[in-house]
C-alpha cells in the first residue's frame, strides 16, 4: 500500500484505474475496447444465469462506488467519474449481449447521473469535455441499431457528422469521434442498401482518411486501431462493390449487351456508308425521293449513334469501375494490414487476409494489380502464414511479374517463419508437376543465398527428415505378415528415419541440435515478432527433433499399411505419428485448416464482460463449441505424416470389436447377429433392390441385433421384461454406446456426466460443420472417441463438398446420427444438449457466413486441390466445381436445404437435418461399409 492511497487501491480492484493509477473518462471513451463497428453481427446471446450474474456484478460495483463516495468526500470528483465509467461500460456490455432494452435504461440513467453530478459540482474536466455528449449520441445510435431501428440510428449518425463537419478544425478527440460515427453510419446505410458509391465516398473513404490523419497526430494505440478498422472496412466495402460489378459484367445478360453493342457498331458503320452514298447521289440529283432517303438515313444514323455511344459509355464505365474498386480494395487491405498492431485482439485480421489473397490471385493477370506488389511485401509476413497452402500452391515458372511478387512472399515467409514454411516448400519440390517443382527448388536456392545460416541449415535438415519419412511411407509391406505389427526395426528394412539427423549413427542424437527441425506434426505458434530461437533454442510452443524410437509399428489393415513411429523431442516429449503412403494427404491437411478457421468463428469474439464470472462457471458451461483438429503434413503427392491423436478409440472398434477385443454388441448382446452377418445380409444384391426391399432388409437387421438376456446383467433382464410385457419400441434396441461412458468414466459421477455432455456437444458441432462442408464417408472407422474427454475426433476427409453424393452408392444423410450415436447422448437423445449445441453452432456460422465464405473461397481456389473423384478432370473443371461448392455452402448458410421449399430458421434447419439423418428410408440406401444399423 506504500505510495498508493486506499481509494486508488479500491478503484484499481474494481477496474477503474490502470497500473499507473490513471484512467479518466475521456481515455475510457476513446479507448480501443469498443472498436466494433459491425453492430449487426456483434450481439451475443447469454443464458439467464449469466445475465443475472452480470446484473448482480453491476449492482454490487455501483453500491461499492456509492460507499466510496461517502467514505472519501474529498475525492468525490474522481469517484463520480468512476461511476460514470461504470454505467457507460454497463451500457456497452448490455448492447454486446443483445439486450438493447437494458442498454437503453443504462443510457438514461447515465444522463440523469451527469445532470445530478453537474448540479452538485462533482464533475471533472474530462467529464465536462464536449466528447461525452457526442459519444452518448453515438451510443444511442448503436443501441437503436440493435433494436433494428436503422433509420433513426442513421439520423443520429448524420447529426453527429454534420455537427462536427460544421465545426471546422477538430482536435484529435473529436476527430476520433467523427471517424467512428462515419464508420457506423456507413455500415448502417450499407445494410439499408443506400447508394453504394455515395456510402463509400461520403462515409468509408472519409472515415479512413480522417482516421489516418488522427493516427498521425496521435501515436496512441486507440487511434492506430481505429485507423486499421477504418481501412479494413473500406477494403471490405470496396470488395463487395467489386464483387457485385464483377458478377454483373460476367453475367450472360452483360455478354449479350456487349454483343448487341457490337452489332450496333456494325449497323452504325453500314448506315454511315449508306448515308455517304446517298449524299453523293443527292449532289447529282435533287429529287425529293433522294432527299427523303438521305434524311431518313441521317436520322437513323444519328439515333443509333446516340444509342451506341450511350451504351458504350455505360459498359465502359462499369468496366472501369471494376478496376477502380478492385484497386481500392487491394490498397485498403494492404494498408490496414501494415497498420494493424500485433496486440490488437479486438480486430480479426484473418478474413481480410483471406479476401486480399483471393482478390489478388483471381486478378493476378490484371495490370491494375501490378501496383499492389510492393504493398504486399510490406505487410508483416505472419499474416500470411495461415495461408501457406494457398500461397505455395500458386508457385510456378510462368507469369513472371505475378510470380516475382509471389516468390518474394514465399521467400519472406520461409525466412521469417522457417518452421512453418520450409516443410511445405520441400513438399512442393517433391511433387510431380515439373513447373512447380523447378520453381520450388529455385526458391530454396534463393533462400540459401539470402537467409540467415540457421534457416539454411533447417532446409537441409528438414529435407533429410522428410525424405526419410517418405522412404518409410513407401515401404512395400506386402511381404510383412499382417499379424506382425510391432517391434519392427528400421535397420532391418534399410530405413534411415531413426538416423537421418545423426549422420547415420544409430543410437546417437542429432549432430547439432541447433540445426534440428521442430516436431513436424506440432509446429510452434506463429510469432509476429519472428522470434523462433534463431536455431539455438526451442521455438515457443514446440520441441525440436532429437531422434526416433528404434522400432516402428504397422497398422494391421489398409491398402497400404501406414507406419506408426514415435518422435523424440528436445524437452523429453514423445510424439506418436502416423506415416502414410500411396495417399494424397493435402486434402485432409486443408480440411484441418478449414476446421481451424471455423473454430475461430465459434469462439466468443468478445468475452471481456465474462471475465469476472470465469471462476463461477462450471466446467460444463465453459466447454467450447469446437472441432478437434490434429496436425497433418503432406510430404509429397503420395505421402504424409499425421499427428497421432492419443487416448482415442475407434467408434467402430468399440462397437464391433477387433481381432484382439470383443465389441460392445457381442459383449452386451451375445447370441445376436454379428456385424459380418449384418453386412453380408445387407450387401446381398443391395444395388439392384427396390427402396421397399432395402427398407425391409434394414429393419430385419435392426431386429436381429436387438438386446438379448444376459446372465448377471440386471439391466438386460429388466429390458427383456419390458420388451415382453410392454412391447418397447425397436428404437430402444441394439443401443449399447452408453456403456462406453460407463466403462471409461465410472470412477465418478461428475466425470461420467461431463464426458457424456462433451460427447453430445462434440457430436452436434461435428454434425453441423460436416453438413455445411459436405463431409461424407462417415463410417464407423472414421470416427474416434476420446477416452479422456468423451469428445469425437473425425478423420479421413477424402470426400468433402458433397463429393459423397457422386459415389456409385450415393450418400443420403447429412451426417452420422445412427441409434448408437444417439444412445451415447443419454435419455434426452437429440433433444436438449445436442439440438441446442447444433443450433448454437449453426447460428454462429450463419452470422459469420460472409467471413466463412470468404475464407472458403480462398481455400477452394487452390489449384492443387483435388476437386473431382477423377484426378484427370482437375484442371478442366476446377473453377466450375469451386463455384458450385461455394454456392452449395452459401445456400446451407442461408437456411436452404435440398428437398424443401423456402428458407428454414436455425431451429427449423437443425430439426430437418436431425430427421433426415435418422430417417430409416435414408439409412437403408447407404452402402454396407457405412454400417447404418450401428
């Protein structure tokens, strides 16, 4: 307490002063804590319990401040300012959580308090500033927009803009208020479809310019973040106009207009010749007939010339505007990314980076994009690291100007973030496309000539490591008995993975740890400061490879049996990895990238208000909606390394068993049909049977794997009695997945309940995300269940974006939701946690549909992406397939589903999908390997 007054300490504990003891009202109003301008997308729904906690927190803090006001009357100005900040912050929070009614009440209370404090002389200089009334007016506009009172909100914004514009020269504080108001007004007017050009010029361009001026005058973080947000919004709006104009000039009707213009030009030329001939004839003869013919030709030529010129100006104007808005979007995005501070957690740069790359790649041959090259290379490289798949896949020997910029960007990424870029560059050099291989090798040589020594060394060690992985992946396993899966030595099969970093000496660690690559399936966190240890220390978030265990395993099954190895880390870590050959892992790696971006969208964007209640929340309430991801590193077009997901069991193995374990169906229901018998019965002539016969066969299978009486099992005895005397429905039969949680989490009721809840939420998220992305082939072996948390882990993404519907036996369900999947959810089944989590997931994805589509559009335009089931068709139909995929995703995010008319609500769409996934008429049409009866 020395050097600090009791009041300052109390205010600090309540969050009203910073470490230096200063936080006045003006700095709070203009702080970067409230930079959100997309007010329509920012509201978050909270449950009643959380809302009550918020109200309690607000009330307690206000009472404590009133007590301090009585205890320290000599500091009443400071305390009154803290009360104003508290009420203002409460208003913001209520608005953020979608409670504009409560926010409006807090605003009214704030104005009343200000009047009282002013009458009592309790206001400070900062609360008397003219900024406060304007910020309150701006807050009014935000609250109105939350209440969908957009016209009134726009009027408020225009009033503030007009007032400040008429004031002439403004100081930095008023300039910030003007910039914020212009941004909000622009967003609201764009939502109301006011003239786009006027909105951009009068609001977004002006806001960016004013924010930039304010940033130059003031070096504080708030003005920097404000300028960044303004340029991002300008780029986003310019990009939307560009997309609209581009869609128009690319349409068939526009092409017809251009064809008509060409015909008009030809007709005008013919009329010009005809008029010239008539004019010559008229000079020789003054007959009225010739005069009339000349006049008619002249009038017709004059008319069609005017029409031609008018149409030509409009077509040229639209095409010129296309270039203008494209250039503005690219320049704005580049400038914003250069400005954006690395500490700005309130700004999500990812979607803007994806959009920038998408625009650049799509228009790389336009002369207007040539000027963006220098700006791109000035952007901090960490922004591009998440897009390395998309950036590196464009490397080629052709298109020299575009390639020069692209390759400089690749060199920058590999030099400044070597642990993220080098492995992908080497994988590209191992490809089968000559142009890309040559370009990748040329880039590696340039890096060796220009990069620091440790980066050059990493290229060599990563190359040695990846080549050794490839040798293992391509090992011919046909001569190795299938029963022999463990204890295989590298030396026996002349493999060098265990000695690739030790100079060929087995049992030795790498020659120089400084040259060792990071664990390939666990790269370090992306560092904006580019500090990865310079090769002398472990990069933060990962370990370096010191060797491998001397033996490896082989998977018991598979067309080409994958190898399982254990990589040893520099900090003692043991990292299990799956090395696969004869399989293109690039698509799976890209899907992990998509899941990562979706997880970012599913996270709460603004949880500042929730921090005081973090310790009050139970573990269940804090569980995130997320898809579990794992590392996948393609080594070449036919090999890759996957992170082994520890503590997981295959859903299929648990249910049906393996060569070493008895499955749950046989364990708990002995004497019934086994899974092989079900598959044989189901597959017998399945393709040639009618829908009615398929349904009949499916029902027979379900009945023949119903529960039987099991000795010493009271549950099954009771179930059999209920079945005999009460005729329980078949829906309760053949359901055993509940026993997974009894077997794995029986050590406590809390663990059992937590795991089952986590499982249900995970089912919901994976189901909705899988449906939106069109992920197919969800048979029982492609779903893992985590034995420590209960969550699902999906693997093998060979069929995405509805490719499963193109199979010989098309898939007919949106996701896997069979009886045993549902059984693990408990008595409520799909009602309750599952449906609510599914609705929450779909709601978030819908609200962020623009962001999601932007990111997916950049990903699916990847030229190496395998779009067709027939690889020979990739180049031929890649663009069309990408467009169809995006259209399908867009329709789903809008609530449209095949086989229905009209747009569904979120709840309605979830209910429809659940019914489709459970419908026996759909399940009975799936192929036998999908095992729809389980």
